[in-house]
């Protein structure tokens, strides 16, 4: 929702004709006649005189905040003016349109939407019927009516008005600072509406145009509008995971807000604080924790200097403690990181108790960090934090975080398996797999490795219980899911793709008696991780009677970093057929 409705109403400058002192509002007919300069018994004056009288009455009522009375007077004014013809109506337009707009602003601010829409509709009728049409007037009306439509949940109508406003402003032959500022506002507000309709690409284009429209002209930009547009575009990039672009845009926005604050524009302080917190979060995503802390410190100073409620300081302190914890963790000071994360949880809890603000996802992530920090030293505490994570992510408000819930199930499953709780681990792995399966294709790709890892663990658990076919099925799933990310270059043995093929190969050899199929898996591994399974290939080829191939792979193994002790190789029964070959003894002499 844009700020134009309340904070920055777009109205035309008052005309010179309306600058003269307004008459006091008069009610009864006798007083009206006196004010008009005629005795009560005199016949009604001309329509032009009456129209101007009602116009002045409307101005007077509006100054007193009486919008309903002002609107009635304006309707009376129009009724009289139209009897004199369109030319006279247009003569009054420069007074009528700003008044209708002002009434619309005030009514909208008080949530009297029906009256506000009536006022904007009247302004639109006047602006569209003018000859020639004044594009700036029409654009101002369309912008403000579009914002009202957006507020009363009629986005399609709002989009129509924003589109018309853009067309009007682009049709102007000469650009002025007012036109450029207004065009930027329209682009920004249309971008916000497009974003709410999940038209992300269109929103990106609009926010970009809001910035470009100001930077492309010789006139100095509207600093506040430029700052707001930069922030909106930064938020959109942040939501798409493009943290570096977000930081750049937030920095432009912060620079603008700081310059306005230096000029005494205290109303920009809140947006400055919010943008600093946005940039702090983006810095965290980039693992630039010191910069994140610096932004939180500055935001906290701004809040302490201004008339802000306690909740602002609590939120900043929570973000600050989180950034400090991440920095400590990166610096391998795990004890201090735990203290910082617990402090952040304390501030978020205080926010919920004192301001009824629940930052559920932030608290879930803090519990997840604490679970990971405790994994090595205190299994019970780690499991306690995983429980908090899983319970938190099951709430309806975090239903969209299915990928994170799956990740939590998988991690807890690993910990349970490590502590000998195989059945509980299996339950968590299955829950994780279920969540992964229901992810949209676009959300699956970033977590494919986790999906495969979960399937791999289920396969290993099944294998430990002697359920070879079930184990083989899980290994198959892991390899199938990893298809889009198959390694194209050399990788480490710990790579999930290598491990999935490795365990399926051994399942085929040892449990399913499928040595030929196992060979295919080992060959795949050898292609991307040279030497890692060369010994396994030598043994398998020897068992299949292909002794020359077995000897070739044994030679590769002896040259690899994974080489076994010579005594172990010579004692391996799988390699017994190779001992009769001429190259057997020579092989060890060379090695």
C-alpha cells in the first residue's frame, strides 16, 4: 500500500482565483441571500454567481474538516455550472478538481470509502471531460483513485487507473519535476499492486521504472520518492533471494532517507529504520555479519532518539542479537553464539507479550541454529530445539515453509540415528520425504541434495534390517532425484551423488547378487571420483573372471590416494585369481 493516500496527497496547486478570502459558511435561506448580496425576497441570482458561491462554501467547509458538507456544496456548484455550459465548467475545473481530490483524501483517511470514491469519481469525470484533456490532472486523479481501489480490495480497477495515469504522464511533451515525481509514484504504486497479485516480473519492471524515470531527467529527483522506490525494488530482490542486488538498492534508499533526515524531515525516520533492518537482513544472507550488526546499531540509535514505542527497540535488539550470534558462530565462538541466539529469542518473546507481535519464522530459525550448535555436545538440548522448530513450522501461518520443515525433520532424523534411535529416525526421514514430495518443482531444485540424502538414509536403515529390496528402492529414488545435478567434473567421495551410487552398488553385489548392475554404478563413480572405487572394481571384475580388467583397476588403485596397505590387498580372497597372472608380483615390486 502506498503512502500517497495519507502522507502525500497529490493535489493541484490552488488557483489565483480561489486565493481570495472565503465567505463564512451560511445555513438558512435568509443568510444565504444576504451573503449573495441580495434581499431574501429577491429572485434567484444567475447560475454563474450561484456556482461560485457554492464553490466558496465548499472551500470553507473543507477548511473546517466538514467533508460531507463540502461535497454537497460542490455538487450544487456543478449543477449550477452545467446550466451555463461546458466552457464555464472547465473554467472552474482548476478549483473543483483539487477540492474533490482533497475531500477524497480526507474521507479515505477516515476509512469512509464510499464518500471518498464518490469524490474521486467526480474529479475523474471533470478531468476526462475537459477539452483538451489535462494529462497531469487526470493522472493525479487516477493515481489516488487507484490507491483507493487497492485499499478496498478491487485490484483490477486499481490497475486500470494506474495504467491510465502512466499513459497520461508519458503523453506529456515536456517533462517537469512535478510530472517526473508523479510518474515515479505511479510506477511504484503499480509495482506494489502487481507484487500483491504475484505478478513478480511486472512488479520488478515497475519498481525499476520508478527509479529510472527520475534518474533519466536533468531535474533533481524527488529524493523521498526515489528512496521509497529503491526500497521497494530492494525488497522484491530480497524475496527472490538476490541479496547482493537488494543491498545495493537498500543502500541507495538509506542515502536518500539520511539526506532528508538531515534536512529535518523527521517523518522519514521510520522508513530509514525499516530500510536499515532490511539491509541488515540482506547482509546476514551474504554472511556479512559485521555490516549487519552496524546497521542494527544505527537503527537502534535512531529509535532511541525518536518518539518510538518500545516495540521498535525490542525488534532491533532481536535482530542485533541474531546478527551477533551468526558472527560469533562464524568466528567459531559457539558458546557466545548460543548466548546471543537465546537473547534474540528473549526479545522476540517480549515483543509477543508486550506488543502482540509474533515473529514466528525468526524464532524458528533461531531454534534451528541452537539445535545445530548443540548437536555435538548436548543431544538432549539439540533435540529440544528441533522439537520447537518442528512444532513452530506446523502452524498455519508458516505453512509455506514446507522445505524448512522437511530440512528440520531430516536433521533431527540424523541426530536420532546417531544416538541409536533407529525407528524414531525412520519416522522423521519419512516425514521429511513426504514434505519434499509436496514441494512445487521450482522449490524442489534447491533442496534436491537434502531429498536424496533423506532417501539414502532410509535405504541404509532398511539395509541394516535386512530389507534389501526396500533399501534398493530408496537408493534408486536418491539417484533419480539427483539426475538434474549429476556432476560434470571431478567431485569428492562425500558428494551425495557418489554416495548414492556407492551404496546401491554394494546393495546389488552383497544383497541382491546383481554384480553386472553393480559394475555400472562403480564405473559411474570412477568417472567423477577417480581412484575412489578402483579397488572395488578390481575385486568385482576378478570375481566375474575378467582378470585383465581387474589387474588394470588394481594398478589404478595403487597409484591413487585411496590405496590400501599391501598386506591387506594380498590377503583379499576376491583377488586370489590375479595371483596367477605374470604381472601380479611385478605390480607390487613397482609400487
